[in-house]
């Protein structure tokens, strides 16, 4: 039951990020008047040829396409390094809790503590996503790693449920699938917005199905949710990677460095959630085949 709740909560965290973060970029932080007043330059055909997704525009803070390209490269490097570091933190905390009886009692022995951790996770995702343009890069980064620590505490249950070999196998497969789709999202010239929209709708669908199945306890439905979830999160990985490039192109910060730092934090959080949910889905599928 705890394992199912952890997986459902991670799906909700991912869903909460999508709804709040989309509103963040659509509702005032990037004012439409900026476009109307001519502060933004339209992409020309060369932008499509260089791999930047269509449908965006280059703000005046980026004096040239070449400088934006360098900024995107730097931002993506920071995104993946920050995400990898957060995954290491989560894994270390999860293993520490799983191997310490006193920590297990603290996390799982008191239901109030466990639910407080779950609520704290969701609150941090919402706060980072909704307030990213108000937070300093240092504060946003601290909150992101605090989320990674708390997530490690709640996910430590997987070490108590699955064999360590299954966990390693699921992690390796998840890493390979994630890397392939992230590279595709970063390199493709095709606009992945339609794929992203379908994946987000599918995400809400599997969340609803997971909630219903808590009461039905239908093994077939649970298996369908896991397999569909794998396809949803590999699609979101490619879409979110491409969206990081667009977010940076549309940023309007005090300086280039601040824009890169802010986008790299929110981008790392997004891809971190994609990877964690992909890993949990594959772990459940592989765990059934022991």
C-alpha cells in the first residue's frame, strides 16, 4: 500500500508541476505586452535549421542567435548535472533510511510524519514551479535539493519491497531510456508540443486510474497503468528537454546568468520528476516478473 501511495504521489507531484509551471509562463511572468511592444525578435528560418523548436521568439536580452545557442548549451549542461546530483542525493538518503532501523521508525512508524513528508514534497514542487521567477537562484537550488532529500526518505520503501538486483536493473533501463529521449528532445527540429499535450492528458488519466484502483485492486488495470506510464514519461522526457530550450529563449531576467540559473533549476526539477516516475513504473513491471 505504501509503495502504491509513493508512486501515485510522485505522479501527482509531476502533475502539480505541469499545471503550476505552465500557468507561471502563461499568466504574467512573461507579459504579452513585451511581444506587442517589439521587444522580441521573431525566429527566422535559420532557427529551425539549428534545432530550436518553432513557435517561440528570441527576446532582446539575447543579442544574437549564436549567443542564445551557447546559453542553451550551458543551461542544458547545468540541468543534467543538477539532476544527476539530485538523483545521487535521493538514492543515498533512500539507502540510508532503508538500512537504519531508527530512521525507518521515524519515517514509517508514525503516519503523521510520513504524510507530512508527502505534503512537504508537493508543496516544494508547487512553490519552486510557481515562484521560480521570484526566488533567487540559490534559494531555488536549495529547495530543489531539499525536495530530493525528502523524496529519498519516502522512496526508501522500495529497498524494503524489492530485491536490490531488481532495483539496479530498473535503474539501468530507466537511465538508458531517459538518456535516449533527452538527447532526442535536445536535438530534434520537430515541435514536440502536441506530443507533450497528449502525454500530460495521459498523465492525468493514469493518476485517476491509480486512485480508482486503490479501491478496485485490479491487477490487470495496475499493469496497464504501469506500461502506459512508461510511454507517457519517455514522451515527457523528450518534450520537457525541448521546452527547456524554449523557456530560456523566452526568459526575461536581469542578466543572462540569472536566466540560465533559473531555467536550469526548473528544468532539472522537471526532468528529475520524469526520471523518478519512469523508474518507478519500470520497477513495478520488473518486480512482478521475479
